[in-house]
C-alpha cells in the first residue's frame, strides 16, 4: 500500500514491506499505527506499543486503534524464524 494506509481489513500488505533482509515481523500499536520490524519486537503492554530498536522498525501504515492490538504480531508468510531453545 504505497499510500501508507492499511487495507480494508486494517492490515498492511507484505508486498509493501521494506526492501532488504530480515523485515519479517509486522505489528500494530494501541494507537492504530502499524510497523514493520527487522528484529522480533517485544510487547510493552503499559506503553501500548511493540518495542524494538528504532533502526529495526519502520512505519507501515496508519490504522484505527484496536483494543486487541497486543494480538496483532504477524510473521512474514513462508518465513522460517529460528526459535530460541
């Protein structure tokens, strides 16, 4: 979505993720803004945001606030993410 707005369901399209390796996560903050992440973000419940180093996040779209924002973390389809043991 070149205009920075989320689609009708409110979720940005993976085709619009930043170029380069590792932009494999997408999540929405409580205020409705969606961000792409190059490292897996951590939930900051009290702040209403997903957190990652600022170099590893980029605004994806402006959306409507979502009371279930903490359940919006998505992984790029087909992406193999190694899990910590």
